[in-house]
């Protein structure tokens, strides 16, 4: 065995040991999902799952599963090639058209994952913008947004989280006067569960001749009219590029970009993450097609989900536990240190509740937390159990 190979494995082992020492090592736990927001662990225990992103309970919805199975039975288990070779089915174009109509845009384009969409579409779009391009990004944006901007080769001008006064001060700096300004944000932030003020951001974009790029991964299906996301609240002429995922509230898999037809057509020509990737398989298309039938009519479920989230935040407030400004179905319960977050996770698990501890580097130092994400699949009894457990946290 070569010395380089041995040294490499020793370095990997040392990195894992360091993660163990700092209570930051991540581990995969096999579990089987069950109806009603439950999971079953490998040892047979059943837990109420408060860590899933299946916000509307569609991943196990019979109609979504049935249509995914129907598409697979009729059209095959996988796609034969990339979209530009022989991988585009009529069903790809049909479901993209339905998705665009749902998002209120001229066109939409499917991607394999949210990471792939952000990491490949941002560089492609920035390369096509009249330069120089100045990018203003919220500090707490998802890692995939930071990765996409890094791959674009642009320096991020980061503004304090949701601090639009800070953003405006940066936009007015003479050094940042460029032909194109791009503001990048999430609409609902995945770790804090709070919202960007998209109306105010759109106003800033209009006043400073900027373009908005909004990641709607955690809003699509849950927020906005008929669950169409928070971008649906913006004026029709707002200069906004909308990205989102299909594996959260829509219950399936994949991601999308939505916007003007000319932008989607340009991505087909220039976005490597689209060009060089096998097309989404038929089952994914079927699941999305069914979800688009169901989501607009789930206003009652969205209202119940919002009310239950308020109950959980109130329970945390009664113990003076930070929820980081959450106003959505995502509710972080602040714990501070990594060991404390892991202990709280174990405490809830002992009571039959799955609430995963999120630690640095996913979140900033000193802000380890339990990241709760509620689902329309949870009933009142599940929320009752969670509220009791939060109030009893050590």
C-alpha cells in the first residue's frame, strides 16, 4: 500500500475523531416512514417525526404515490439520457408548464436537486448578465446559494440577516455601482424558520435597478396564496428569478427554476447542471403532477399547520428558549452548545419524539438547536406531546 494512500486514510480518521471530540460528527440512521408523521427505527421503536421537510404530508399521500407508480409503469423506471439528447418526454414539458402556471411565471425548468439548481443555475445566469455584476447575499443563505456564487467567481457582498437597512447602505455605496445588481435570498430560511420581507426587497430592487434571486424551497406549497410561495405576493412585473424544491411540501424529488421564457431557454443553452444531467425519471413527474393537483386546495391544512406552529413557539417562549424569529412551520429551539443540543434530542427521543440536533458548521457557533419542522400529517395529539416535552426540557 502506498504511503500517500495510508496518510490519506489517517487524515480522514483524524478528521472524524476531531468531529467526535467536538460533538459534531454526523451519522445516518436508517428509519422507515409511516403514515401520520411517524417513523420506525431499526430497533423497532416508533417516533413522531418532527424533523421531516414533508410539510404538507404529501410524500405518503395515496394519490401522489399512485400517480408516481402509474408514470413509472407506463414510461419506465428511469430516463434514458439527458434532456438535450433523448431524455425529454412530453410529460417533462407538460409538468414544467403546470409548474410555471402554479408559480405565476412564463416558464419553468426541472433540476435533479435544490443544490444542483442553485450551484449550476447561478453561475450560468451570472455569466449571461451584463457586467460587472455585483451580488448582495443574505449572510444566512443556504449553503447551496453560497456554493453557486462561489462557482460563479463573484465576491459576495453579504448583508446582515434580514437587515434591509444594511442592504440599502451597501446598494448605495459608490464602489458597488455596476451595470447589474443581483440580490440573493431565501424566502423562508431553512435553519431559523423566519421569512425575508420580499415586498420590501422587491421595492429595493426597483429603486436600485437590481434583480432578485429567491430560493422558495421552504415556502412552496406552504405559504402564499394556494401555497404558491411568498413570491406570489410580489407584483407581476417584479424582476425576480424563482427557485424551489419538489422534495419538501410537494412530497416528491427534484427542484426547479421559474421565470421569463427567455431566461429558461437561455438556461437550456448555458447551464451545465441541466445540460449534463440525466433527465428526471417518470415517477418524479407523476408525483409532481399529483402534488400540483392537491396543493392549491389545501388551505385548511395550511391554516392548521400555522396554528400548530404558534402553539409550539408559545411553549418554547414559556421556557425562555429562543426560536430565532421563526414565523413558519420550521421552529428551531435554541440550545447553545453542541452537547446540550444532543442531550435535548435524546430527551425528546426517550419520549417518542424525533427532533434532530443541528450543530456547527451547519449553524453558527454557539447556536446549536433542535430544528423542529411540523407537518400537516401531525394531529393535535402529536403537537400536544411535543408541547409537553418542550416545556419539560432540562
